[in-house]
C-alpha cells in the first residue's frame, strides 16, 4: 500500500461538515423562535454551505494529487482532475456529483464577480442540475441534489469518500 492511499482528509472534512450542520440547524432554530426570518437564516446558512463546498473541493483536489503521486511512483502519467471528477454515480448523468461539488464551490467563490449569469463550465454544470440565475439559494439546492434533502452535510463527505475509494482502487492500487 502506498502512503497516499490513506485518506487523511476525511476526518477534518467530516468535523467541518458536522460543525456547519450544527450551525445551520441553530440558524433555523433562531428563525423559528422569531429571532430573525427564514430568508435571513438561509442567507447566513449560505456562508456555511460555501465554506463546506470549498473544503470539499480541496478534498477532491487533494485526492487527485494523491492518485497522481501513487501513479508517479509507478512511472505512470498524471491524470487531470476533470478526468477523475467524471466518476459517475449512475450512468444517466452528464456531470457527476464530484463535478457538481467543484462547480458549486466555484460558484460560491466567484458569483459576486458576475455582472450577469455567464456561459461557463460552472453555469453549465449547475444548469444540468436545474440551477440557474433564478434559483434562490443555489448552493443549498445543489447540496440537496447530492444528499437527498438531508440536512446533514456529512453526506457530502460520504459521496467524496466513495469517489476517492473508487478512484484509488481504479487508478492507484497495485499488487
């Protein structure tokens, strides 16, 4: 086993997701108690969603790096992240959940720079999942597409961990 086959990123990401889930649940409780309205709770929650998505994006990039370090140790060519992100949970998807996570993170980081909804990879992937310039709270909508309406953001970790394990097994494990 190569050292980079070990998933050192999972625990910190799960901890962040647990913290963000608890914070968002607290915001919802505040809105139910009348401390502020539901839209304000969702707006505040968007920052937690964005932080989690960027951490998920970093996890995915780290996985690509791990796979390529393993491949390099076997004198194999490095793979581009977009090749590895194409992992399909089901065969009827044009874009994988890993691609959706990546583009949701990019949306969080860059959407305030947009004067209007651009025609780029981010908006194409989001559009495939029904998210467009009219979507209220696009990151929340995208996350719900991935974790099936659960409010536990650790579901994102599960998706990433399954992807990582599959890609490590497919590209990196050697006898």
